[in-house]
C-alpha cells in the first residue's frame, strides 16, 4: 500500500534516496525514474524527457538526442504499478512503464551531479573493485567464500568468485575469475 523503491544491484551511487521519495510524492507520479545526463554517450538506451516527464526511450544502445539521459537504475513505483507486474519474468522499464508513459505518469528525476557507477560487465566490476582497493576500502584480491587460490598460485588485483579455483602454478592478474553458470 506504499510506494516501493527499486535500486538495481549493479550500481554504486550516492543518490539521496530521501530526496527521490520527496520529489516523487510532490509530483504525484505513478513511477519516478532517476536519470543522469549522459554527455559522454555511454552506450545504453536513451531515456527521452520533456519537462518533468519521461516520454519514451531511444532506439538501440546509442544515445542520439542533443541532451541524452540514462536511467540510473533507481526508481520508485506506486502500488498501482506493482499490481500490473505479472508473476513471470518481465522488464519493468520495457514491459510495464510504456503504458504509464503514454498516460504521462512517469516522472523524470534528473540528478546532474551524483556519483554513479554501473558494473554489469566483468570489466566494470573489476574496475570498481580495484578503485575500492586503491582507496583502502577493500583487498586488492577479493576472494569469495568457497573460492580457492592454491598456495602455489598467484592472484594480483583480481576478483575470484565462489566455486572458482586458481590452481597450483597459475597466475591471474586484473581478472574476474568465476565459473560459467552452467558448469
């Protein structure tokens, strides 16, 4: 019976969630999507905005508009939206939001100056870990519980996921090591 905050697990940000809720309440939208300017045109689907509303999405992963925005992976949805989500796999942005966009019910919460990183690729994931290690916020080699690095192996500035094994004599550097989901 209350608005729900959704934050994608693949982001690292300092977005002020309280202010996102406050703006959402003030505008009375069914959905509020936090958007970021994308001047470097990171290859993600562009969010099209008019005023304070989301009016659609660009085609493909190449932003083409004069002032492109990207979805930050933080959104607030009202119960009326949650009730429309089917009990099966769906993408809320692609499958649910268009109907609300057509009715002018999706707000654009543009945040031009927040720290934000998305790490859905192994390269971005490793980069985030290495930056944290460089700042003293984590080890230079992150090893999940259940991962194994043999005594005669060497790992340097890497992430080793659960179930992965760096065997005797092996050297991994600047690597995300893990098992394929089907292994």
